[in-house]
C-alpha cells in the first residue's frame, strides 16, 4: 500500500490524497531531510532551481508534494514528481514573494523540507514620495537649522536599496547640505541643513535638486525638486530720504497748514515694511504746535505761531515700521517762523507806592512821581513808540525819562475828600503799516490822611433786656462812622472801665454789645456804661456814647424747698383729713411769678393721686385721705411733692413716711379648737400638741406668748409660753378614761389678749395594759453626711412597766419619707441605710413607736437627727469668665465688679471669701467678704489696654475648697479727659416683691471725671436692656437718676433683674458723651402665697387589728414662696384618739388599735400652715376606711342565762349560728 503510484501520470492527482498516509509511513519508516535552494529574481521561466533528490541518501523514483495545485508553489514553480527537478514557471519577483516553502515525500517514506529563497537584483530605483517640495525658511534662521524632508524609498534591499543623497547644483553647497539618518525602511529620515545665513532682500527664492542613489552598478537614482521661499523678517529699519528738513512759515499761517513732508522707506515686506511717522514729544515740540500724518508724513500746523514768542521750531520726527518688534529711525525738521506786524505796543506800569498799588497820597506835592511807565513793541525793537496821557483833570502829567520810559507825576494839588479816584488812559502807537496801538486805563486811588474822628449816630442809647437772657446775648450793635478810609477809618470799640463793665462786653470790630455774665433784675435793675469808638490813625481819634440797659424781670427762679427730704412718722389709723406735715417752698421772683401750687407727682412731671394721702395745693400741708392700716398695707410710703409757680417752673421734694404700728390687733388662734387623744400611760414630758396664734401687728405688738387658763386639770400640763407647745407634766393613770378640757390664751407684747381662747380637748385613753414607755420623750442625734450606709446613729429604749420580761419592739412610724434610716426592731439602734446629703436634707425628725405583742397602744418619741455638713461642695461662680470695659479716667475707689460665688454647704463650709490670685499688681483690690472689685489706683499710670484678674472664691471649710473666675478688664483709652463716669460701675439693690408700683428704688448718679466747670445738671439718664436677662420693670427719671418701679414684682416669676443705666451729656459741644453702669435688682420674697394641698380630699385604707397599724398615708402641700415663707407645718384639727400627724412630713399615723365593728371609717381634717408673717394656711379632708379582719367568733343572737338550751331537732331541719 505504501509503494503504489510511482511513475504514473495520475500519481500527481493522488498526491494530496495520499500525502497524509505518506507522512504516517514516513514517521513510522523513513527519515526527514532539509533542502535549501536559491534563485535570482527576474530569470526567465523554465529556469532550473534544483533537484529534490539532491538531499537524499539514496535515489528515489517518485515524489509526493504537500501543496495543492492551486497554491502559490505550483503557480510560480514547476516540480517534476518523477525526477524531482524544480524549475520556475514564471518570472519571479522578490518584491512580491521572497521565499517558497513546501514538503515533499519519497515513495520509500523519506521526507524533504524544501526552502527556496528568491535573491534580489537591482531592478528598482529610489523613489521620493513627491517630485517637488516647497519649503519656507525665515531669513533670520541661524546656520545649522534643520528642515526635515521625506526620504526616497527603494523596493530593493541591502546594497540595492537607497544608499545616499546629494544636491546636484554645486553652487547650492555654500548654503545647504544634506544629512541622512537611516531609520526604518518605511520611514527614512532626510534633513536639509542651512549652512549660511539667508537674506531675503538679496535673494528671496532658491531651487535645488536632491538626488537619491542606490548601491547597484550602475546605480539607480531618483530626484526631488526643492523650492525654497525665504520668509521676510523685520531686520531693516526705516531710512529717511533726507537727514534734515528745513522749511519756513508765516506766523499768521492758518491751522492745519502743510509745513513739509518727510519720507522714509523700509526694505522689508508687509507690516515689516509699512512705515508710520510721529513727532518725538519728549525731545521736541512738547506744546504740540505741530502734528504729522502718520501715514503720509505730512507735517501740519496744529496751534497758532507767534514769532515774538518763538522764531524757530525744531522737530524730531521718528519713523517706525509695523513689525512685531518695530525698528525706528529719526530725522530733524527745522521750521523758521516769518514775522508779520501782529503786535501792538506793550505798556507796563509800575506804581511807586510802598505797597505797589495804584495809590497816591492826597498830601503828595506837585512833581512827585506816582508811577513809572515803560513801552515796548516786539515787532519794532529799535524804533520809537509815541505815548500820550488822557484824563485826570490835569492833576497828572507824563514826563519822558528815556527812549521807552516815562514818569507819571502829580501836576496839581490833590484832595481825597473832593475826589478819591482818578481814571487815566495811557496810549502807545507804533509805526507799522497799518500802525498798531494799545492803551491801558489806570484807576488811581487817592490815599487818605487821618483828619476825621469817628461819629456815633446818637449820643445816648437806652435798651431793655429780660433778666434770663443767657450769657452772650446780644444787647445792641452800636456803629460809629469815620469819613476817613483805610486804617484811619478802622474803628475799634471798647467799654470805658466802670463798676458795671464786668456784666457787659463789646466786640471791638463790630460794636456788638453782649452780656458777659448772667443778669439778675432782683440784684441790679439798670446797667449804665460808656462805649468808646477809636479809629486806627496815628495819632488815633475817638468819641464816646452812653448806653443804659434796663433789666426786665422774668420768671427765672425755680421754687426752692426748705428740705430736699422730709422724714416723718405717723401712727396708723390717723384721722382722715388730719394733716401731719407742711412742706415749705419759696420763689425768689416777684409776686407775679412767686405764687406756688403744691401737688403730688409721679416723678416724671405728671400729677399723681396717692390712695392714702393728699396735699393742700396752697398751703403745702400733707394730710391723710384714707384710713391707714399698717398691718394690711405698706409700712413705709415715699411721696414726691412738686411746687410749681405760674410760669411753669417747679421743684420737687421727697417725703419718707413711716407708718407707726399701733397695737390694734389682738392675737388670733387659727385653729381655735384642738382635740387630741393621749394614753393614760403617757409619761411626763410627752408633747401633746402645738397651739398657734398670730398677731398682725409688728415688733413687740406682734410678739405672742401663751398661757393656760387655770382650771381643775390645768396643773397636769405645762405650756411653752414662746412656742405654744403643750407638755404633760404628770401621769394620767389615776384619771382612767377621761376627757380634759383646757383653755389657752395668747397675749402680745403689750398684754392685749386674744378675744377667743383656744379650746383644747384631751381625751385620755385607758388601756388594760400599760404600753412600753420610752425613757425620753425626745432624742437628738448627729451623723455626718458622708457616713456610709449602715453607720450607727443612736439608740432609743423603751421599758414595759407591766412586764419587764416581755420584749419591746421598735419601728419608725413617720418622718422618714425618703427611707434614709432604719431602727433595729429589738435593740432600738438607729442607723442609716442610704447615703445622706446635708444640702438636700439638713435634718430628719423621726417619730418612733414602741410596742409589745400584748398591748393595743403604742408609745411614741421624737428623734431629731441632725445631718452634719462636711465641706463637699466648692464655691461655684455663675460662669467661669467675665469681661468689663472701663474708662481710663475712672477714679480710684470706684466699684467695677461684684463677684459672687455660691457654696451649697452651710456654716463655715458655706461661708465664701474672695481673693485676687496675683497681688503683684496693686491696681485692683477685692473685698474679702462682699466680692466687690474696686479700682485702687489710676489707670493712667501705665498704658495697658487689658488686665486679666483671677478672682478666687474660697470657703472656710477644713480643708477648704475654691474656684476661680477669670475677669478681663478692658481699658477704654479713647475717652476724653472731660469724660462721664458713674460713682460706681455696679449698683446692687434688694427690694421686696410687695413694693407698690411707682415706688422709688435707688438713685444713680454720674459726674464729670475732670473739669468741675461742667454742670451735672446737663445730664440725662436712660435704661438699656442687657442680653440674656428679662425686661426690667423699672424706669428712670431722666434728670434726677431715681429708679422707679413701673410694674408689680413677683419673686416666684423672676427673682433677679439686670440692666444698664446710661448717662448722656446734653451740651452741644459734648455730643454723644455717655457713661454706663450695671444695675442688679434682687427681688426679696414675701409671704404672698398660701400653701396648697395636692388634693382637697384624701382617701386611705387601714386594716383593723389588736395593735396599731402605724403609717396610714401622707398628705402633701406645696408653697410657691421661699425660705421661712415656704416652711410648712401640718396640724390635725380633729380628734387624735386614733390618729396623729407628723408636723413636718404630713404622715398620718395610727397609734391606737382600730376595731372596724366599732368605727368602720374615720374623717379627719388637716391644716397646713407656713412660717411667714402673717401665717397663711390651707385645709384638707382625709377619709380613712377601716378594713375588716376575722377577729370575732360567731355568737347566738338569743341565749338564756344558763347558756344551755334543750331543743328537739327534726332531721329535715338545721339550726344556724349567726356571726356578727
């Protein structure tokens, strides 16, 4: 199967089909041979290339070819399958295909890899991409400049490819040469290099031929025509056709006349050769007499010429081209001005007076020179000019002293009073054709001599002026006239020295008479003086006139009170209409203006109506208009009284009225009935109840003491006269079950007794067994607030008198709503179970009960635990830093700032003292107790703009605690020396919230820091709000600086106000000068709010039992006031047989065993009262429901005395017992 087909015609046709099989055979049986052949391109067809069998180890008689018949191998080659001879089928072209590769196989299985290379021959010439190239080269391109050209491409390779380039024109070798760099075959690089500099003006175009050649023999060539265009550069300056130009022009030539034309040329092209012209103004013609056309170079006349001013003009004209960097050149143009007769003669006059003015003294003699006159004519410098004089009434003449000089002389006597001014005309004429002339007019003034004294219009002047005319008021303007002139008629006025000259002044220039001081008709009704008028001559002449000033009376005196402040006391309930004070005011004016009317004022120029007082308008008597009750109203009254004259002038005085208390109120019990139950086994010293009486009077009239009205049982009790606390002084066991009634009276300091005594009912409860009794009715313990939970506070002890062996139990029944304490039920040891805080609760008033298992009654004791303060709080400032601004003129001693820090501790731990941290600077000091920062020395000593003070607040605890406030004091250095300042920069005042509207609060005062001549009466006061604080309910009197209350105060709504008060100078010369101070108003609480229960009715439940149940419930009340006004006490108004109340906490305690079968519910009435004056109270109702327990056995409703009953019971019937 591997042998078939050799030498047959159809072997070739089977070649491709069997080739794969041959390869398989060759791989399994034969070897692989490589055959490399070569043939030159361009040889004719049928040229033998080689033999396939040349590479075999043994001959072969047939071959298989791997290519198909339509492949490029059989298209370009012929292969004899029998002999293996390879020949060309066509003329080969290496540039189309440079190699042929195929595989042949022998019939015996050998494989031959054939590679035929087509050898190159020089059959292509180098070819440039284009036959002609245009280049543009600047004439300023430096030698060595490169211009890249595209090289020629040769399809041949190797030595037959492009080998080099040359310029065919030998003369071009001086300007250009070529440089060839072999890059890639597709992009050969060719540079045309400039050898020498080009000049466009010499030759603007070059043409050269570049020839490319290959390495063939003979060499093949290709040509490129290069056209070089030399680009113009601005390398030539303009050149004038003349170095100088000269021309002439008549001086009367019209404007824009052509003077000459300059011309410059430039060898460059375009803008580089376009020339423009201009006149160099820096070097010539700065006045722009000439102008030039920029394009044409024509010079024109721009301004009129004047031969006499300038006979020759020199121009420097520049020519510049329009290149990017233009070139310049210049030329000279000389213009000669031709003279014409265009100037009239000139006349100059020089007056020979001392001042050079046209003045001649009327005392001048004949022949005296007045002026020198000179004439000239620029057109005729050497020819004479004729001069003539006209006018003057022959008083003056001309005298020629030289060819062109003349003298003006006095020709007759002068008299200024007849004629004081002469008009002279001097005329000069030249000899031109036509002749020109000029003239000048001289106004010659005749100077005066002092020969006339001043004369007044009248010898005597009488005038009137009101006495309130301010200083400087005009009285009269006196005028005197002097016929002379100049200094001889300059009149100065003066007042001849007399007794009245200090009141009057006169302006020496105008004669205006004004007041030099304030006039007072009451002191002097007439002012008489002499006015002197003197002229300025030498010697001076003068005259006098008499002036009488009549001073008219006006309403210029305000009323004056004898006292600015009246202090008066009146008893309350004074008779209505009774007068208690007469204010006296006087007016220095005449009776017409001195009648005064008195009225009450609100401080702001308005009449006020007081609810309690009125004033008699004519006499000034202050009287009572309504009943005054000191106890229900204010205790002091401030009244402002105004006295006003018919002219509207007024004055004010203050009346401070203190209402003296009368003992017009007896003490009153509230409540006036008390009921309390107490065990018959209660021990002496037991507190029973506290009665309360109040007296609306004050002082000793309001001090209440208590007494027990003697009775059958009163000896068993004692009463604390000061507090009203009722104590047991004896045992009550002998009374059994009883009810004791006591009457208690209250007396004030003057012995006035209450109308109704307090009725006290004490129900003594008898029990079969005595309760355990505390050894003391009151215990007092102290514990530190930092005591840890579990700390022992103290021990209470109760003894059972009936059976010492029966154990006693203890419990806290009330007084500890926070659950801070506990008591050991057997030992009686009290300890704290929670952390304590003195600041939130400084003490605890506990009620402890002792009881036994068999007793139905408890005994109680009070335990007062003081929670001792420790220094656990540092003083706290409202903020960590603050800043104030003060004037540099602030006087030493002025309070600048009030530092306040609050310490929540008490006693020494809460007392705060203040220090300045650094004492090196003694400019400021601080009050240790008040915290007021005061200026200690003047701020003008040094020039610091700012001080930083560290204010330390330190308490007195051990160890002490402190905090620091940084206070920045900014110094206003712009304030003038005559600046305003308040007497203190910080005002602080306290005022009760019950003050009446329009009450006076405090007076602020500002003053001038320097310049005592300035009156403080020219100041006005106003208020400004301060950011962060509520609007202040105050107003300030603009003149006096008194602050008034404008709205009612309410401590509970706002307790502090802070605002600024501003003082402003009203004098015109001191506009906008102000001073500022801060006012802090602290509102004090009064007892104006009654306590309020959280509910009007309370409902509690408690279980019945054989022993008391302790705490039943708590009633609570609140009071909006503060301090003592908000300290509350609770009182049980109904019978205390079963219940008691803790006076401090409102805890209701069951202290006697309850039996629902006897009382299923209890109704109590509770009152709460504050500690204010007067006391305010409220009441509430408490309903206590007793719940049932199974504490009763069943009982028969009907039972015989023998307690035995025989009955017959039917089986169908049942007998029931009834359980109540």
